C-alpha cells in the first residue's frame, strides 16, 4: 500500500474528528512542509469547517506538538530497559546486541505513520527548534548512550576488545544514521530497499569483526 492510500485508509478508520485532523496533518506536513500547510487546507482535506479544528487544537503549533509527542512515545518503544542492557552486557555477544538493536528499531520503522513523522522531523529540524531538539536527542544521542553502557560492560567482562567506547560508538552510529537516511528515502519514494538492507547488514558485520576477540 502506498503512503497516500495508507493515510486515506487511516482517516476513514479514524473514530474521531481529532484523530482525522492529526492523520491528515501528518500526511500534508510530510508532503508539503509544515510552513506550507494551513489549518484551512487540513480541514478542507477532510471536508469539515475550519471552526471544527478549534474544538480539538488551539493552533497549528499545538497540533504539531502533538505529532512530536506521538513520535517520542513511539520511539520510546525502541528503548532497552536497564535489565535488558545488563542482560546484553552479561551475554557478551556483540553481534547479538547490534542485531537485536536493529530489530527493535525495525519494529517501528516499518510503521508508515512512524517513518512519515520521522520524515517531518528531519525536514523541520532545520527551522523548528522543537523538531531539532527531538531529532538530535533521539536520533543521535539516545541510542549512543545505552550502547556505550553495553560496550563498556562487555570490555569490562572481557567479551570484546578494548576500545575508546565513545569513539567506536560514535563511528558506528554516525555511519548507521547515513544508512537509515538512505533507507527512509527509499521508503518515501516507494523504492526497493533490499540493497540498503544489505548495506546495513555489512555495516554490522564490519563492527562485529572490529570488536570481537
């Protein structure tokens, strides 16, 4: 199902006007950019009066904040708990950790709503401080934080070679970020993703070979 068909279906299945407004806004912001979409256009796409918007949101900015909050809630599902971090470190299997990390991420990135909101955040992070902060914290720093913890514990228990944990983690994630950006572009333009998935697998293999004893 292409993106337009997905969002039309979600709008049809929505049980409230507020949900319809939310879904329509996500689609239109991703398609045209936040600044280029007004409240009137969002309402027009749903064949409702502009005044209906204010029964649910104070402003377009208020609606955008709810979209960002939705992204935060979804990305939190990719978080390893402290217990999982300890289990990964104790297990000492670097390949298992990196692959499990990707599996956890893929559970959400395969969700059309998620990657469409992610597209909005990446687009708007250049002009919107909220989007910038959210993207920076969640896409650059958050996963690096728990990865540093796991690698440090694996070094401590002798499972992997000794490395500068911050350096190797940054090297891993900045390269992975580029690959995930390419994945998102393929997703947005409905192109085959098998080649980029192979690159991600090779990326994991490369770091496993560097880190394992």
